[in-house]
């Protein structure tokens, strides 16, 4: 006996519940607060709609409970990230407990969605080896870049004594290198069949940039900072553009929207995690109140970035999913 099809309005409601859920998540992790408010209002309006509207013999099973669990999980983790820079030394136990609770709730939500017949987040559809490898490289890229983006202005201003304007111009120079590299990449990347070689070159560029910054003397000139910043600008192109192309190719057009939503959530979480980690790591040097202490701490952290970039390069070289 053929199964009756779902009512079109019911299908529309189910699809838009998924989009509203992603809006709530993105709003909590800092994409747009207004987007989160609008999503809450839309969910409230949807709950007030007549129950019989769009009713079918095969209702979509959807509950507000997993959404609440997810919002609590993301909210706890995001709160820990935002408070870590100035509360970690004062309340480490509280922050660690909140982070553990958030990660646990996030794991429970993921398990629920994995086992659900009609999940809000289609995690099973995203369990593609190529996509998972790409997400891992996305996470590494976002962490390294944002850790460096937090570290450089602090070291430049409080460790080298540069002005805010000069620091801004140096960041603009690095962005200009990135823009030029994007133009060249778009014109000639099709000629390079082995995209893994480009990704590995990007990781080595970031490692070289960080090592160079860690080796600079305390009286370095502004011109002396341009070369390592230029290498840093190449990382964003040679690493992330090939990863993006290969990740979405592995996932396919059918699940592209779901994968891109997951990538955006990952990006916001990595931005917060990297900024919080850099703030905590640099806190000791800033607390001493001397340029020498900040500069020395910054050099050690740049060596850490170089190691992370080399580890990312090793992962790129060893993985077999994205080539």
C-alpha cells in the first residue's frame, strides 16, 4: 500500500525549522544577535499556528527539547570563551566545569540527531570522509589564523611600541598580499592538479612567518615586519581555498547547504576559542606591564604557532581524502 505524501506546508515548516535553528546557533556564537532574536520570534509564531494546519498522516517528529539542549551547550561554551581572557586565573574551576557541561550537552545533542529518523541537523548526511577531513583542516586554519590575528596587534603595540595606526597599516599590507595571491590563484590554480601541494605550501608559509616573527630582535623596524607578514598573507590563500574546493567537491551539491552551515558554526567556535586561548597565553606578559615581557611572551607564542602550522602541514601531507 503506497504511503501518503506529506502535506507541502508541513514540508515547508520542517525545512524552515532547520534554518531557524541554524540562525539561533549562529546568533549565539556571535554572527548576529539580531538574527537570533528574529529566529526566536519566528519560532514563537510557528508554535502559535493552528495544530491542524498542514497536518498529515506522517507528521514530522520535532521537539523543542533538543533545540534547548543545543542552545544551552553553545551558550555555555561561548560564555567560557568570552570570559577566559579575564576570568581564567580567578575562576578556573567554574570555567572548566561550564566548558565540560557545554561539551557534554553538545555531545548528547549530536547523538540524538544522529539517531533521529528526521533530524534537524542531518549529521549522517555529512559523515563523508572527505568532508570530515576538510572540516578538520578548516578548524586548524581558523584556529591558527585567529590566534595570530589576536597576537600580532598585542605584540606590535605593547611589545614593539608601535602605534595603532602603524599596526593597522601592517595588517592592511598583509591583507593586500592575500588579495594579490587570490587573484593569481584564481587565474592559475586550475593548472595545478595536486591541490595538496598548495595546501602544504600554505602551511609552510605560515610556519615560516611565525618562526620569522619569533626570531626578530626587539628593535626591529617596521620594514622588517613586512616579510613575515607577507608569508602570513599567503597562508589564507594557499591553505583555505584548496581545502574549500576539495571539501565541497567531496560533499556534493545535494548536501552543500548543510555542510556550509556546519562550517560556519565551526568557524565561529574556532574564532572564539583561538582568541580566548591567545588572551590567556599572553596574559602573563601583559600583566607584568613591560614591553620586554610582552615581546618575550609573544616570541614564545609565535614559536607555538610555527609548531601548529607544521603539524597542520603534516596532517595535509598524510591525509588521503583531499588531494
